[in-house]
C-alpha cells in the first residue's frame, strides 16, 4: 500500500518560516482537502512533501523512501502531481499533453501501448475532452486548459494524487466533475490530497480536512469534527454557519 508520511516537516526561505513542523499521512482510500488562506504555506508543504523543495527540518517518506531521493520517474509512478502553475513549452495537441501522464510508465510520443492508449482515452473522456483531443493547447480557454492538465494527472494512474487547486478557473459544472473524478479515484483505491479554497466544496467531497494558517497545521480530521464556526473564524477571519457539510459564510469578523 503506497503511503506518504510527513513528519515534523519545516520549510524556510530568506529567513521566513513557510511551513512549521507539519505532520500528516496520506493513504489510499482518503480524499484529503488542504485548506487555508493565501500564504498559509499549503503549496510549500506539498512541494516539500513530494521532494520538490528542500526542507529545513523533518522528513517526507513514500513507502519508507525519502521523497527527495526518488528519481522523477519513480516519484511519478507513485504520485500524480498537478501543480498550481502548469506552463506549456509549446502549443501541443490536447491528446499529446494528456499522454505525458503515461511517460513515467515508459510510454513515448507516438508509441503508446494498449494500456497507455486505454488510460489516455479514459482520462480524456472523464474530463470531457474527447471532442477537443486534436485541438492545440493555445486555442483553448483557461477552463479547458485546466481540464487538460487534470486529465494528464488522471492518465498516470498512480496510486496517489496530489493536486494544487485543480478546480481553479473552472465553471461550477466542471468543478463538480473534476471533484467527482477525484472521489471516484479514491473509491477505486487511490489516495488524494487536494489544495482547495472553497470550504463548502471541500466539506462536500473530502473525507478529511487539513487546516493551515501562518505556516502551521491547526487541525486535521473529518469535516464533522474540524469544520466549525470557531475554526473558520480563526483560519479565515469570517463568520459562518455550519450545518453538517453545509457552510454559509455570513461576513468578515
């Protein structure tokens, strides 16, 4: 069972603490939403956990192996990562971009195995991109391009998925569709850690919520235990009404 274990992880930059002694475990069968205001340290935590940024202290291990010591291919076969910033070097076709998700499995452009092609077609269909598969990326809207990158991550079929704001720039229908896909991925045995800003969507979809503020994790647990008006006021400085997974923000403190 693939497991990402973060222990006492700290990240600093230019003398400033970006992440302070963070601890969490991501396992298959979990849909974890990472929440917090801008600048809380969410992206820094994720990058350090994946071995993409050097921690000042602490460890991040994937099945017992230091994530910083894994090769890009080893890491990609275990964790599909969808970063917040997703640059494209050239205006490739949608199908070719999504196929990049299969490269960690040994696929090469123009030489996809049956399994690679099947994973590619499923990801395109799931993200409502089949009709756009031959379009160039530079002809797409922002929301369409966001779905292309989501499809690339799903095509990898890694046991864990880490996504940094995958629903940004998407309309409500496609926000639900992408999060439905993540939930289905988890139901099929995967584990997902998703950075989100929409508390109501996180409460609706995630089985566990990790709350960050000022570089520290303040709470980690199921929505029913951690989603409270007091915590929302502490984290975001807003008043809220909470009824189950229904959250209504009523104003600033």
